[in-house]
């Protein structure tokens, strides 16, 4: 996935509906050109829930910088967002790149 200028994701979980309920673990692998030619694109993890359209939690969020050649792993039920990316050039190769995916439990698992 490519992080173009202005791209972001609103607060969500990765297993919040019928089609995604078997997702247990989410991962994001970051890579980009050196030196980094964008700002933003941070992954923000929340310990909380959504009430009236706002995150209500028990502590401060964890902000993860998109560091080249790094992997972030977190529970798929964790509320998270991605802050907007601001590219410092018009070259698409200067953006924030990720490979993301999920580890799922078997659909017949009693937990699901």
C-alpha cells in the first residue's frame, strides 16, 4: 500500500464486521526511500472504545512512527488510525509504503 499525500485512515479496528471477525493479529511493514521524504503517516493505537464518535480510553495513545524496514504487530481488535501523510515532493516514489495483513483464526473456532 502506498501512502500518497494526504492519505489517512480514520479510527477503526481490523475485525469489526462479519467479513473480518476472524482477524486476530494485524501487522504493518514499513518501507520508504532514504532519506525519508514525507512527514506524518504515524500509526496511532488506542486503549479504549468509541462513544459518540470519539475515542474514550484508559490511557494515552501509542504513536508509532513509520520507520523504514520496520514491522509493527498489534491485536486486530485494537482501535487505531493512521495520521495523514504529507509528501515533501511530487515524486510518488517518495511516499510511505506498507505491506499489511492479518493472522486469522479458523472460521470454525468456537471463539468466532
